[in-house]
């Protein structure tokens, strides 16, 4: 694909944009898709806000049911993965297609695209895994989308201290918790799978170059979006 | 065969009817302008040999006129309508001397709770009847709506009163009946298989008839 | 990269020559060509339009002749219509699925799936959509969603039955509605359809912003493309909200959540807010593309520029923007705070203004034109006339006190059908006829098209106008037998009249179906520009080839330069957008986009 004959024959890609947006199509497309995802989470989070603050009975106290410290670590992991994503993007912009390379005068090796994207993937996968483990634990203790399961450990605790466990509204607590975090987790999983796909089909065979790394940029946009949603969720679901 | 709204039998009927007619006139004028205009253009400007269309991209003046007139009309309509809306639906508009009756909607019947001899809902002499709403004429009545299961809607056409009964909500709707007689209450929100037959009879009675009926009910009579 | 597949260096002989030859499957079934995808949407959506129509016929039978055995009804199972007599539980499935199929699987895909796909690249001078493979997926997901929804009729306990609006808690409680697994299928179908819509919208928006030919500035874009572009923005923002609601509904039924069940702290009204926050932009999705295409046809039929092109663009944007803040007008009686009702009344009354502007501008376009009444023009003028009635009836409902007697009655049903059938469907009859030659290389029969238009116009008004009257008289929506109520009995003759008119209306559509199908093979071969139109698509052969243009065209003027002095100088009354006159300068070539 040469660019030299671009203005004459517009049958050849990349098809030129009229003054347009100045943003290449794949990126524009990802922004539009992210707008739709914002609306999806708005529906879920908006419903949560209406349901929680429209209720006279208060929710369970933070930390009563959910493991805030562990999730705090998980949040940190996700933020780290976003940082790694930025590093990956910077690496390929500089043409660093490699994994690690020795840099004279520095002790730490310099990470290339292959390294940083792998870090992103691993952190993302770790986030999902920890969340799955948390889900299994919570359900085992009796926290389900329908509330505190009868006869479970949590149900006992809640009966003993209804205020701390928000007994009257446990059903709503469970409903909103699992729906919001579940769909977020689904989005993280899709992101990890996409990155794995790109890793094996484009990154390892070194098909990206400083002239063409759109895939990294747009998966990065998606990844930062997913991270931002988590920060919001962590705050309003775990901390408040 | 009716060609209009059913005859009104409450104090809401007149304002709603006037508003309806006002809108009918406004929309009627717009209707005539558009439809007659279209018909006239279709005839007058049809293609004929030798004719040429006028090459113009529009007229800012025309745009301003046909934007401003509808906009002003809509704003005025909104102000007038809101006055009646507040009167009918605002919580604070429920007259303090209104006679309160409880109406609990459920699939597929209306359970009407009367306050009994003491005139107060929620006391021991309350009694409940299925599918019969008795109200005194010329007296404000406040219906306290609730629902057992799904959303229903309390609808008496002649009273020009409609209000959804929503599970988990307690909603008060008021009216003042003006014409004694028998009417029908229907459900106006799809509530399941029996939605179509969720019908109750409504009796607007003179004060004497109403009191007599109330006494008979309190004494355990069934009507 | 999705467009690598097209970039085979080498000779550019014919339109298709830059591709390796494609198999039948690649070319017609798993096509990434926007035109083929549009045609695929056309066939599938017309099928669902037929399904919706057949459901309507059964509804009208029951309303006109309550409790009587329906002719042909004996083929229905005992659970639906024993002895051909429609059961109440089947009736509410009919009303629910009629609305569902018509809104989601007929009108929306006909307007957007067909015409956004078919027209956008052609009318802006692009070779295809920005993401052709995602576009293909958009079609297959829409088809999958339609089949999942259709399956609802064939599972135990039949189709969903809470109305196309699916109000909770009725929809969330199968024990109260009687529905079985079909309610879950509804949610799944909606989520899949939402994905299809979003994929489509991503394509339409990106393509219009980034892939316009040189010279195709924003204010030279045809109104059909403007309308489809704005509609795509509405879609990308509204459908995900419905997906969220559908998922919450699904979870209420299968995971034991309680979003909409007040028993455990949920809120019934939450469903309504979510649904209508989506639902109101949705109805503008169902009308804006129709308005856009009507603009094309009226300018063409009048041989005049569109009157007030800029106002028309701002009206489209105004309608779309205001459409986000009117959703509560579906909820005036819902128990929502009456003060909220006041605010929604104001925004709803205001949205009448841009719609009025459009109607006056269409009339202005026809004024002093040289009107050609080809079949598309007949349908477009029919649109203006019927949409006006539908819009005006909306004003009654917008005024909240008047909504009290009208809410949830047949008056609303009349309004909906005047804008959706009198509006969108008439526009579609016009659009299908207008772009048929570009799609299939043949013309539809003009005499048959004219007879279809007039008979439809007459039977349509006979069917739906009287619904205003019986709605005023108090007939509620979705009731199985109006004669249960004494106050409705006197109106029953009008119900009978409406039903007969509806049967006639449906029968008349067979003319259109025949015309459409017959002309595929036997229609007159179409000249390249049969309507003497200015759009870029008419500079291509019929049917348009894969990849559209060998070389991206240049655009020299706006889309509606009919009867201009330059056109006269050439001895015609139209001036295509891509035609270069000696006095024209070439637009600047497009700059390269960044690739990172």
C-alpha cells in the first residue's frame, strides 16, 4: 500500500478522509462504540442509583459483605494494566516491537510492545480471576443476586445485625452488585481475549510498526474505558 | 354510536373538554392549511409542457414565521394546560374535605375499601367490597390507589379521571362527581389475561342514598 | 485491517475487477458489500412486515367480531384459538408481538438496515462502509434476533404478552402473565438486536464523517444521509439502554434479582423510565430516515431545490436532541411526580415545532414547482399529508389534562399508526420504488404502483381515522372484547367498520408485494437515471457495481440543484452533484488520514 498515489486513485486504502474528523476511521469507530457502552453502563449504574437512593432502608455498610481490601488490590491491578497499556502504545509508537532489550547504562531492560502488552494482558486476566474467586466466595457465603440465601452464613449475620447488613434491601444489593460488576467483568474478559488475539496474530509476528499500530491504539482506548468504569463502580459499590 | 367523549360527570369534565376543543380548533386550522395547501399545490403546480419550476432555496422570513407561530402557540398551550394539570393531579390539590376511599387493584378485580360510619380510612369499621364504587355526588372524593401485583389503571371515562395503580406505591387521585347515575370503571393498563374484564360498577348517589347504602353495608348487608 | 482485502494491486478493468472472483456465498450470502447487505435487510424485513400484518389481521378479527371463530383459525393450536376462536391469552400475545415485530424487525430495519446501508456510501461518494465486515455481522445478528423473537410463538406458553412496551412487573413475573421461556427469549433477542444496531451505527457514523468524497461538504450532504446519520447517533445511544433494561428483566426472571419487583425493594416505574428513555429516541429513529427520503423524493418530484435546506438540517438535529428529553410523556398517568409531568409536557409541545418546520418546508418545495407525480412522489406527498395528522394528534396527548381521557386508549393507537404507517410506511413505499432500479436494475410497474398508492391511501384512512373516535369514546388499548363494557357497546359498529377496512388494506398490500417480486424478473430494464435525479448514486450503472466507483467522484454542488439556470443552459431541469461544468473547479483532494 503506497501513499504516494493517494490523491489520484482513491480506490486504494487507506481511503482518504474528506476534511472529516482528522481521526482515522477505526479510532472514530471505537469512540462511537465506547459511546454506546457508556449508555449501557449508564442504564445499569443509573438504575442502581435510583434504586439505592430511592429507598428508605439503607444499604449494607461498606465492607460488611464485600471484601474491600482485596478489591482495592484488584483495582490497583487494573490501573497498573492501564499504565502498561500506555507503555505498550508508547513502545510501538517508537518502533519498539521487541520484548525486552538491554539498554547501555541502565540496569533495567527496556520493554517493547511484546513485553508491555503481555503485562497488560496478565494484569487484566488476574483482575478477572480474582473477581471470579471473589464471586465464588460470596455465593458460598450466601450472597446471591437475589439477596442473602436462606440458611447461609450471611443470612445468619444479617439476622443478628440487620443494620450493618442492610437486611431489608439485601435483594436489591445483590441484584445491583452482581449485574454491574458482572457486566464489567464481562467487558474486561472481552478485552483480554481481544488483546490475546492481537498478541498472537499481530504483535508476536511483529506486524505493527510506527506507521501502523491502529489496533494497539484502539484496544487501548477500550481498555482505558473499562478501567474508568471500574473506578466508578469501585467507588459507588464498594466504598460508599 | 358516539362521536365524541362520553358525557362528562365530574368537575374535571368542563376544563378538559374546553382544552380539548381549543386544541381541536388549533390543530384543525393547521390541518386545513396543510391539507388544503397540499391539494392546491398538487393541482396548481403539476407538470405541464412548457412549465418551469421556480429555482429558489427558500426564504428566511418564511422560516421565521412558521417557526415562531407554532412555538408561541405551543408555549401558550403549555401554560394553560399546566394550570389544569396541577389542579387535577397535584398532591396539594386534593381538597382537605375529600372523602377518602381505598381502591386496591388486583388481577383481575377492584377491591374498594370504604371508611365506614366514622368516615376515616384505616379504622376498624372499614369494609371492603369487590367491583363496586359508591360515591356521593357533588362531594370531592379521594381514591387511595394501590396494587396487589402488577400495574393497573383506574379509569372512569365520564369522570375524566385516569390514574395508574402501581405495586409498591400509594397514589391518591381525586375527583368530584356531578351527575348521579351508574357508570363503569375499567382498567386502562394491560395487566394480564383478564385485563379486558377488569370492570367495576360505579354508583354516583345523592347524599341520602349514599348514607343509606353505607348504613346498610355497615349492618352487614350485601348489595 | 478490514479493507486490506480490497487492495489487490493490478488492473482496474470493470467495477469488480479489483477483487479475486467471489463465490456465490461470498457475493450474495456472506457479502460485505453495503448494497447487498441493504438488500438482505430488505427481504428479511419485508418478511417480518408480513408477519406483523398477519398478526394485525387476527387482532382486527377479534376486535370486530369478538368471540367469533376466525376464518382459517382452525389451523391455530388449541392453546391459541380452539375452534378458531381467539383466546384472551392469545389475543394479548397478538398485540404484543404485532408491535414488537413491526417496530424492531420491520420498520426500523427497513428504514435503517436497508437505507442507511444502501444509500450512505452511494450518496456521499464512498466505495463502501468504513467497516464492511462489521456491517455484515450487523445483518446476521439482526436476522438472528428476529428468529429468536419469532421462536417465541413456538415454545410452551407462547409468546410474550405484556405489550411491546413490556411493562414490569407484569413482564418480570411469568407467574402473573402466564408466559414461559419466551419472555427470556425476548430479552436475548433485544440484546442481540441492540448489538446489530450498534454495529450498524458505528459504520454509518464513521462513514459519513470520514468517507465523504472531495467536495461533499456537510451542507452538501443529501437530507436522506443527514437523517440517517442523526438516526445512527440516536441508535448508538438509545439501544444500549434498552439492552440494559432487557438484561435486568431477564435477571429478574432467571437469577432472582428484583429490579422491577416492589416486593423486594425494586421499582415498577424504573422499567418505564428505562424503556421510554430508549423508546422515545426509538420512535424518532422510526421517522427521521423516512423524512430524509421523503425530502429526496419531493425535491425530485417538484423539480426544485428543497425549500430551506439548512432549516431542514437543523430541524432534524432539533428533533433528535429534543427527543431525549420527552420520554416522560408516555408516563403522564404512571404515578410519576406530576411536576415532572409538567416539564415533559413543555418539552413535548416544543418538539412539535421542528416537525412543523419540516412539513412547511416540504410544502415550500412543492410550491411553484413543476410536479411530476411518479409513484414515489405520490407516496411522499401521502407521507406529508398523513404524518401531519399523526403529528397534530400528538398535541392532544401532549397537553397533560387532555391526555387523561386519551392515555392508553385507541386514540394513541391511531396516533402511532398515523406516524408509523401513514408516515414511515408510505415513505418506504416511495423509497423502495425510487431506489428499486439502483438495487435491481429494473423498474417497478408504474400503473400497479399508482393503483396500490390510491387504494392504500383510502383503505388506510378508513382503518385508522375512526380509531381516534373510538379512543375518544373511551376504548382502552389491548382489550380482548370491548363489548364487555356498556359504554363501549354503542361504538362496536365502528370497530366492525375498522376491521373490514383493515382486511381490505391488507389485501391491497398484495399488490405491492406482487409488484415488488414480479418486477425483480420482469420489470422494465431501468435506464441509468430514471428519475432525472441529482444524487451521486445515479451516476452509476443499474444495479450499482461492487466498490461503486472506480475512482472516487468529485462533488461540485449541493444535492438539489433542480431547474437552476445552469441546468436550463444544458437543456434539462436537473444538475447532478458530480457533474463538472466548465465553470466548476475541482475540489481539493482529500488529505491523508493518520493511521495511528
